[in-house]
C-alpha cells in the first residue's frame, strides 16, 4: 500500500491515521493469526443472548479482513470454531454456522474484488452439508486470487491437525529418516504458508486454546482486553506497531549495535 492510499483510507486526524503513519511497511508481519474471543461476554454486558455477540462479531471480521488486505498482510488466519466448540448448546452452534454461511455469501464479491484467496483449515467433512457447500464455492471461486490469503480455522484443533499429519506421513509410507520439520509442516493444513509472526487474542485470555500449535512456535503474542465485536482496524494497527517493537531472537542473541566505529 502506498502512503497516499493509506491517507485516503484512514480519515485525516483519526486514530487510524495516526497509527498507520507510524507503521513500518518494511517490517509488517507476513502472517497474522487471530483468536477471536469474547463474543459471549460482549452480549452478556448488554443483557443480550450470546448469539448476538457472534452476530456483532461479523463487523469486526469484515474490518480486520479489509484492513489486513489494504496494508499488505500476506496471510490472515481467523479462528472461528474449534473442535472443542461442539460442546456448546446446539442452538449456539447452529447460529454460528448460519452466520458463517451468510458472511461468505455476502462477502464473496468483496473477497473477489480485493483479490483475496479464501481457504478453510480444519475438518471440513464434519461440518453440515449446506455450510460445506458455501465453503466449497468460496474456496473454488477465490482459488485463482493472488492477493492476501485468508484462512478461516473452522472445526479446527491444533492437536487434531498434528495427529492427522502424522497419520498421512505413515500412510504415504515415509521412512523416519525422510521426515523432518519442513516435510512435516507440508502435511499440515497450512502447507506452503509461512508461520504466523503475530498471534492476537481478544478479550484478555492468556491461552492458545488449541490454535495452530505447531505453527506458532515463534509467533509474537499480543493480547487485548477488547472483546472481539469491538475489535477494529485501530486495534489491529496497535498490535502490529507493538509487534514492530519486539526483538525476535529465535533462541539466539541480539547483536549489540556498535556505535561510533
Ligand atoms: C468467541 O467468542 C467465538 C467463538 C469461540 C466461536 P466466545 O463465544 O468464546 O465468547 P466468550 O469467550 O464466551 O465471551
Ligand atoms: C477459542 O475460543 C476458539 C475460537 C476463538 C474459535 P474459546 O472461547 O473456545 O476458548 P476457551 O474455551 O476460552 O479456551
Ligand atoms: Mg471464548
């Protein structure tokens, strides 16, 4: 994104503009992953049923997808439904599935217009047939897109993903000596994608809840008290600015800056 584009997007004098001006476009996280949490609490604060929180969360999804694509994030992964979320009341689960279907139907043209490639990570075969159909259409129609990759983690579990990868290694007849981290990574849903650089969690919980366990090995974690339905572009920009101040050492040491030589 050019600086001019940025200024047309963020209204002059807005918080977004002030934050966007501070961004270092040379050091953007390549992959941002988000645990969208707090919909239920958002609804409870307003004495509304939990599902109203999920409904309100859709606006946050739109804003984050659009902002990420605009600023030039290569991969965005949103955690929408975990393998453990089936423990919730059936009505809540079916509202969530319905919202997802509607989101895809309404947003598909927008995803196409923005060259976004949509992909599901998780066990799609266990999802209701009508949801699977919508996901298939979304993935097929955006498959040729070359802009941002947008992964939705749906019926996703990090441990399940690792077990499935191990099973496929066995099924493929790989010998132990042929298996290394690179090869194993290629058996995961995120094959070919860079690992998340930045992991955001909303609503203050300090846990990863079975999300991308393999891939977040060296992700920088940013947790905000903001509840997901209230999360907007400015929060994403705050997270990225904080990320840009981090010293990523990957187990090594920071090289001291030698001044005056
Ligand atoms: C996140 O919000 C959405 C999903 C997990 C599907 P929650 O529904 O978990 O909201 P809280 O954590 O109960 O507030
Ligand atoms: C994580 O949130 C799953 C998603 C955001 C889809 P949860 O609300 O399910 O996580 P816990 O139960 O608080 O760990
Ligand atoms: Mg939650």
